[in-house]
C-alpha cells in the first residue's frame, strides 16, 4: 500500500480539500510515508489557488492515535525525516 492510498486527497468544486487518513486497522497511526504524504499535500494546497480550506479526517473509528510507535522502534533514526519539517508543512497551510 503506497502513501497515496494511506492519505487520500480530493478537492471539491467549492474549494474544499479533503485529506483523509486511511489506515483504520492501525487507528490511522502516522507512519513515515503518511507524514511525508501529508507534507506534500499541504505544500500542494498552498500552491493551488482553488483550495480555500483543508479538512482533515480519518477512516474508521479513530481520527488518528498519533505516531506509529512500532515503526519508530524498528526504523533507522538517520533516515527519518525531520519531525519539524512535517509540522512546518502543516503549519504553513494558509
């Protein structure tokens, strides 16, 4: 399952962009691929003139339980994207 499948993105005709976390089996816990995809989509939303608002949602019974700690426990910290980069991309949404 690729990052595009884990974070779905649609923009409707009213300028509402929907960013939907789609990992319900893990209660939408954020893994590296999801964080990178969210950062990419946030940058895209800022570039697009037709996007007026971004709505975050989650599939299943939880919006998002936070960081996927199982991935963090086995990942190489040197290869992890900077958490600040992810948060900065989301905060840059205008």
